[in-house]
C-alpha cells in the first residue's frame, strides 16, 4: 500500500507495538475511532493500544476487546485534570500517537505523550494551532465524512483498510453476561418490538420538537406495532422533553438515564431507532440497527450515517436542490423544518426495506 505524503515524511519503518490515541470527548467520535482500532489490530495483532478519553465515552469503550488501556482526562477537574493525565501518560511511552482531535485541549494532551511520532491533522484542519503539538501531519484533503478523515491516518501509516477488509468494523453492544442478561430482561418487559427515540442532544439547535416526537410515538404504536422507548441522559432539556412526550403519548416508556452501556444494549435490541445528530445515532449505525436520523444543524455529508441506513436520513440542512459544500458550517433553525409526515415517510421505507429482516434477527436472538 502506497502511503500518501505526510509533513514531514514518516520514516520507512514504523513500529506499531505501543500506540496511543487522543480522541477524548464525543461519543459519536469515539464510535468512529473504533474501526481505526480494528484496522490497527488487524495489521499488528500484538499492538498495545492506549486511548485517552473523558469519563463519559470511556464508559462505552471500557471492556472493548481491542482497547488495552484507557487514560482518563477529566475536564471537570480543570487544570488538575490536565496534570493527572500528564502524570498518567508519563508512565506510558509510545511508538506512535494518533492525534485525532483537533482542539487546543487535545493538543495539550498530545503534547504530554512521549513518542517519536505524533501524527495529527494538516495545518488547515488542525484548529487552535493543534498542529504545533504533533511531529507529523497527514496530507491536506478536501472535506470528508468524519469516518473517512480518520481513515486518512491509516492511509498515511500504510495500514491496509477499506471495504476489501470488511471496514468499517465495530465491536459494540453487551460484552459480558451481566449486560446481556440486563438486555434480555429489559426487552422482555414489552409485548412488542421496541423503537428507541433519542429525545435531545447536547445542543438545543440539534433537537427536534418533543410535541412532534409524541405524535411519532402514536404512529409507532398504532401503525407499526412498536413500543416507543425514550432514551438519552437526564439533562434538564431531556427531562423537559420526556415530560411533554409522556403526557401526550402515555404508551411511551422512558429509559432516560440508563447510561451509555445500557443505551447500547437497548439500541442493539431495537427494531428501529430514531435520533437527531448525536452519539446514539452513530451507535445505532455501528450496531446495524436501522435508524431514522434527523439532521439540520450539522452537515449530513460530514456527520450523517456513514455506511448504513442513509436512505432513512431526513436532511433539513440543505434546501431543496441545493448542492451544499462538505464543510463544518452549522445552520440554525433547521430542525423545525422536519415534519411528522417526513418521519412517517421514513418509517414506511423502514417497513418496506428493513423491517422483515430486522424483526427476524430479533426473533432469532431474543425469541
């Protein structure tokens, strides 16, 4: 495999024995890192991979069969969090560090690592002078989906990847018997397949209206024989949305606050999921659970479903017929453009294209 040029050029012989990964925050980004880890381990099965993560996404990754070590960065501790992470990294020398996050705080963490090669993004894409903390940078590239951007690092390293190797490949879902037992018990309380709904995100501009989610709950229950299940955390916005939805759609079941591990188990056992642009959307894609995604604030070409259920996506980001650029521009006030009828139309497509196979899978797995 021919390596694309890096700045400065990487040495001809690279060691992959001890690899550090700096991608600390968003759950969706953590999901996109997992195929990179699969490719690295496939390339060198004996590689030891250490991942620097914040506590939230770390709960999802902990126990992953291909992640050997996790170093926590607790941002809530302020500068003490940086000092604790620096101390932990001082005890872990690496052959190679991948700086997959472009913000200044991630640059500081990359700077704390000890490695002869710290590979990061090119200057144009490295925000906040992040490139100053790396020794080598991947080649400039026009905008791509986040997953493809991470795959650029594999190309630069000469690590084989792509569809011929089964990529993207994830390992997610319940990983131990206690989690599988919880999943079976959760699903057994319902007399119909479940349809999780992610009621809110980290940004209000990415949220759909809870009144419309309530109407969708009625459609799921009455027209498709599905059990609506509200999922997510217990932030004030999520709790407020939960209250509105349950008042207007009392057949819905709330599982807010289950935690990331159990959320993954819920999505893994779902007939179809419904989500705006947030981490659970990408979890559903990785689990191969059909997901109706609602995007408008963020660019679907960058952060939409990567390689699965793209035909179930509702794109409110672009105007009809617009060939919008693949960039990181955010667009306000787009989610209200999505109507209940838009979601119903995608549910019809789910039934026509995905439902039979998905429901058969669930019967095989859960009875």
